[in-house]
C-alpha cells in the first residue's frame, strides 16, 4: 500500500532526507511504501544527489516536471572555453 506524504513544507536539507529515509524504512518493514508529493526542486535535487531518489519515490507527475526543468536549465546555460 502506498502512503502519500506531502513534503511541500519541509526544508531541503540532510536532516529532512534522513527523516524521510527512516520513515520509508519503517513503512517498508510494515509492508507499505511512502510516496512523496509536492517535493520542492531543491529537495528533489538533494534526494538525487545522495542517491535516494529511487528509494524515496516522488509522485510521478512531479518527477516529470523536474526533469523538464533541468533540461531547460542546461539548454540556457553557456560555458566558455577554458583559456589555453
């Protein structure tokens, strides 16, 4: 059974990631799964950075939005050639 968890008001920091990981562990031990909803772009990026984006599943709608946003940022950014 998937348990929705609205994380909109949570800070994007490592203590939040730790708490969410522990919550997911307890839920899985009980045969359930926590599904994060309304994750901020910063929290989603932090989950990806620490490698927990597959363990702490984010609502699929939100994942798509974040991927689209990241692609847009990459397209707009220009890198200059390093000086030789």
